[in-house]
C-alpha cells in the first residue's frame, strides 16, 4: 500500500489523497448510501466482484476507503477494512477465519470486551478459546496448540495490564503451527508500533481510541499484512468456492489480498457492521495529528508515572517505560518512540483509597474511555472489566485497587497539580 517513501508522519497527515486541479483539499464526506450506474450489466459485474467499485455504503464508501487506505499504508499492509467499532473489527477479523469447532489461543490479559466476546459469544458458537500467560516459553506455549487451532491472538500493549507482547515469540508459535498471529494494536497505534514488521499477520484496532483521539467517533479497522499463506490446507474459506459469489475462490481471484477482500465481501456484507462516512471523516481528521498526540501522550504519561512512583500514598505504578530495558525480552524492545498515555496505579489503602482519589480529581474526569486528548481515569474492576470473575480479573492482571489513567495532552504541570490536590484531600 505504501507506494511512496514518505515517513509515517507525512502519511498520517496526507494519506493517499492527492486532489487534482480545483478539487477539495480535504477528502470530503461522501454522505450517501447509493451509487449510480450506466447499465444493469455494469452493476452486475460489480456484484460478481469481477470489477471492484462502490455498490452500497454497507460494503464500501469513498470516505471510508480513504481511511482504510491510510491505515493500510501506516502499517505496511496490503489492505484494510474499517468497521463500526473496534469490537466489530475484532469479531469480523476472527470470524473470517474461525468457525464452529475451531480453537483459538489467546493471551489472558485483554480488553474486557474482548474477553467477554471470546468467553461468552464464541463459546455459544462452539469456538473454544484457551487463555495463556504471556511469559511462557515457546515450548510451554506449544503444548496448548490443538489440531483445530486456527489463530493465535494478543494485544501489543494489554488493556489495562500494560504488558508488552513479545510479538516475535507469538508469531513464531503461530507460524510453527501454520496459523496466523492477530494482534490488537489499539493502545500503541502504528506510530509507536507496526506489528506486521515484527511478524504479526493481521492487526486490529479500535479507532475509537487514539485514532479518533477526541472521544467523538466509534470505529474499528482490520489491517491485512498479506503475507500469510491461506492455501496451506487449514483455511477452506479461501480455497473452496463461495456459493454466494457464484463459485468464486478467494485465493485464486485475489491472491495475497484474499483475507481482507473476504472480510469485506462476506463478513461485512453479511453482518452489516459498517463504519459511517461521517465517523470515517472524523477518524481520518484525528489521524492527521496522531504523531503529535502520541508523542505528547507518551511524554506526559512518563512524567506522571515518575511523579506517582515517588508519592508516599502510592502503593505501585505501572508504565511500560518505567521498567529497566534489561527487564524486557528481545521481542519486547520495540517501544522506542514512547508507550502511549496509559498509566495504571494502586493507592495505599486499596479500593476505598483509590476510589477516594478518583472522586477528588478535578481536571481529570471519570469516564468509560481511554486515549483521548483529555486526561481521564477509570476503575476497571467495577466498570470495563466488571463482568469478569475474581479469577479472571487476576488473570487479566487487574487488582481491586487498580486505577487506569489515560493521560491527556494538557500541560503536565496542571495534570500533576490535579493529582497533588486530590492526594492532599483523600
Ligand atoms: C476499546 C477497545 C476495544 C473495543 O473497541 P470499541 O471501539 O469500543 O468497540 C478493543 N480493544 C482494545 C484494546 C480497546 O481498548
């Protein structure tokens, strides 16, 4: 997708849009469901996927395509598909290659919604998920692989464990067994980490977080690295005729784009979880400043983490870059530009003390969100991860006292002062 040699910051700002003489400088919102054709035959060829082009905005729309092209370019993928939310992206990305009777290996510290999807929804669809600790060796992990394993899954930076995934290790595990590695790169974004370069095959995002960055649009994106061999005998979806397209065989018709084309033409078509053009426009606008925001979020988060680490009322602090480099494995040393704006902290006195502190913050708001420009806090055990049992909370590395701070891009002095005044009266 990256047909130019521009740096990532340039591609974030300009994407692939190059307006011609007199055209809109900013890619416009195509606020339409429908497209017009010259003839019945012309439209029929598009329905048969003989010719690629917009048919109906549930399947594609120019404003949404602009976003998809940009994200594919940022990650170095062959194509991308945008969806109505991050949850929809994860669901469609997985169901594109996993069905009833199949098995998935996933790391155990994940976003709460993903755990719920895997544990409840997939279970009811007869899809089994084995949750594994991240720090096991490759030989130990291998023991969890089954003949029907179709996917290895993880989060590059766990929400909210903040564990850094050893992408190389999990890619090796997956590839040794002829299955792909899919990673959720929501917290790091392509600016801080490009998982395809480290061996992942498919990347998923909640665009509702740093991509949008302003807490105003829900969305999701799937990126296809184009490197996985779907014809290895395990993935009939790509090698046998799709009757809903008159016997089309994806791997033959679309080569190394088979995965992402099918995600659109089968999964998105049949589930309808499409991104609205208006939200695609807002997310694209957000991406134009992603590089500036990620640097500021990362700087502010490190500064706040260092302040908290030295505070007498703090029991513990977690921020990936507070760890000594020597504590990271070879495969975890890819966070060279920062580690996003997420910090977790526990306050001495446990849950009650953590709650007190949160209630006393003024500038920093209590919200069910992360990753926007405004600083916010959340108590996962009672909110985003509330549906988990005590044992599952422990596995997801969520203690009772854990506060997840999403450090915004306000002046760091004001953010620290806010915590200082809250500690003083807590
Ligand atoms: C928020 C989040 C999701 C879900 O995204 P939605 O856009 O809210 O559906 C998935 N993964 C991670 C890591 C998240 O933080």
